[in-house]
C-alpha cells in the first residue's frame, strides 16, 4: 500500500508542488500590507497584493498565483496550454469566491472568516487540478493569443479597480462594515 502512495506522489509531484505553492502564495500575500507600512511601497505592491480588507482586493490572492503558475509552467514544460488553463481557472476562482461571497454575505451581517478560508483553499485545490487537466487539451494549446488577451483584460481590471474602486459592496472595507453593523 505504501508503495502505491509513494508512486502516486511521484506521478503527481508537479501538481502537488504547484497547488501547494498556489496555497502558500495566496496565504502569504494576504499579509503583505500588514508587513509594509510605507505608503509608497504599499501603492506599488497594491498592484499584486491586497492593500486593505475589501473583498475585491482579496481577488488578487486568487488571480496572480494562477497567472504566475500558468506562465512558469508553460515555460518549464514547454506547453502553452498551461497558460490558458491557469488563466481560465484563475478567472473561475474569482467568480466562485465572488458568487459565494454574494450568497453567504447576504444572509450574514458578520464576516465569515472560516468559510472564506475554506472556499479559497477549495478553489486552489480543485481549480488547480482542473488547470492541469485542461492544459493537456488541444484547444488550450492552440488559442494562446486568446488567453493572453483574456489575462491582460483581467489583470488590467484588477489594477484599475485597485486604484479606482467602484462603489459596490465588494469595494467597501470589511473592517469598516463590521464596525458599522456593530453599532
């Protein structure tokens, strides 16, 4: 039995390592704005990491790990299907978290930290597995230009909405919302 488990780990080591790095980078990225207190540094890092407690800012923790994993794996494995598949899964992770947020936040006044953490972990694990499966599909490999355009549009949207946020609920600082509901 142990040999089979060992063989499984060897066979899927790239997937296991990538998904572990996705999770760690997403988790560690959350604390960047707390580590650096210099306003200029925070504005520069705000392109890649959340700089406040808004829901939208936290979408960076999902998008960028998937984007960078797709780029690195495409180069390392010489398969541009990874770029497309990780772009798709990065977008799906954002939509999944925003959809779940809309559902459970509409029924709860307080922020639900544990469901947030579980949802993000599930996104990294399940969508990471899906990305590896999709990378093998021929249509992912053949449509690189399309995926580059999609990735640029998503990244541009994230950057734009970082510096010019909307007025919607997902752009409101959750810390401020908790205080408002507590009164």
